C-alpha cells in the first residue's frame, strides 16, 4: 500500500470539511455531493499545476461548492448571525489562504471554520 500524498490528504480533508458543512445545513443530497466531487476533481488539477497551493484547497473547494449551489439552488450557507434583514450567505475568508473560515461581512464576524458550521447553524440552515 502506497503512502497518502500531501495532495491526496488535502483533497480528502477538503471533501470531508465541505461535506460536514453541507450535512450541518441539511443540504447534503446526492446531487449536491456530486458538486463536491466535481470541485475536488478541478482542484486536484489546480494543485498539480501549483503544488504550493495545497494548503488552500479546503477554502477553494468550499467556495467552488458555494458558487455551484448558488447557480443551481440558491445561497448557501445562510448567515445564522443576522436575524433581521434579507437572508444572505456567508463567505469564505481568506479567499486564497490557509485556515479558511465562514464569515459574515454584514456583521463583520467569523462564524465558523470551514467544516465546523454545525454548532453555528444549529444544523438546520438550507439554501434559499
């Protein structure tokens, strides 16, 4: 058995983190999980071209899935912090960097690390 490469480890971690957030938002349906797989395939190619970007994969996969969900279903994940006004999605910060977090720019707060939305959302936010 061959050892797991840093690229494979980063991709598996990114997949797991984004899937955890999708489960927390109760949107981890089969077609949505397929979006995660598509994002992972694309980011595999991206990291093969730029190996120094391996530590950015989790945030990029989260952004890719968020963009794909917006195109097909609506905003995700919805902000659990702002209880009034129009519903809005959280954003991944940093856009290209390690240790990605979901951030509410309207309230100016970090809500949760990518992969740790469950406690922040109560496990029940869905796209709209």
